[in-house]
C-alpha cells in the first residue's frame, strides 16, 4: 500500500504558514514528522502512514531551555516554572549542573546516549505503547508501554539505527532521521496506539526522560511475524 499522510488540512496549512514566516523572519523553525510502517514476511506493506509529531512534552522544553540558556536543572518540583527531568517511573531528576553533561559520554550517537537505544532497551530512543489516553503536556511516560519480548502483546525492539543526516543547500534545510524496527515474534497481533521518544541526557548519572508522546489517530496493528518501522524526521531551516 502507498504511504498516507494523515495531517488534517487545516493544521497542515498553519504549519506551512509558520515555516514560511520563519524563513521570512530568519528565525529557524524546527519541524518533526512521525512515520509508521508495518511490513509482513512476504514483503507486503500492511500499513504505512506519516504525520506531524506535535506532542512535545514538558521534559522536552526543559531540555531545550537549559541548553539554550546554559542554566542548571536543579529544581526539586516538576511543573510550570521549574527545570528538571521527570523519568518514566515518575522520579524527579535534578542536579546542580548541565542537563546534558557527562565526561564519560563518548558522543550523542553512541549506544545508550541521546536516542541511540540498544537492542531490547526501553531506556531511551523510540518506544511504543498500547495506551489510548489523550496527549498531555505533562506526559512523562507512555500510558501503557509495550514490553520487549516474544510473549503475548510484546514486540522485539531492535537497536535504533544510526541517524541519517543531510543538508539541502538550496533550501538551507538540515534534516535528521531516527529509525527503529520492532518485530512481532509472538503468536498474536500487537496493537500500537502511542509512540514516545526518550532522550538519555547523562549516562553517568542515568538521567533520561521522555520528550515527546504522540497518541495515534488510529490504531496500528502489527500482525504476528510482522515488522514495525518507526521513524522520526527532524528538520531545521537555517537563516543563511
């Protein structure tokens, strides 16, 4: 089947207007797209859709704020006006230091850092769930995360692939794509209703948090022996 773009026309127009204004005012506008593709063992595509990822949560903005302003994330309270990370287990993570720091961290694209999750790991990178709760700015975890494994209702998470980076000199657009494959090695269908992105900010101290949660408009079913590919595409248009 062909890929379907499901962003509502009204909101798509607004996003394009925002991007155009960003170019005119020379203020870089970051855009993010989420794509899910289900492939069967015979190679047939059972589902393929693309949408905008517009559900960045408080954790994501806290990370951005701390980096842009070069300030510490040392508040003990999580919520409006406070800077820290809330882990997927609900723990408030704070430290009198940079939100992204680690003298042992080799680089952002090393396994365990940033979005580069190891095979079977749900600690960072792209994760999926079956929860149907509406999106909230205060989300810090998927409602019902799908576990790694081969049992009923589980998916086998492959290692996140190395990011695919490119630059279009004509449009001055820098793009990065993160992909992760999840295999259904169980005997039944697995239904995906939500997708999350977890950033590992500091491997020395184990600081990580979910920065985005997208509730899908419709369920995506991964049949037994099927494979799900989830992609996040980020792009930034530079002013020059």
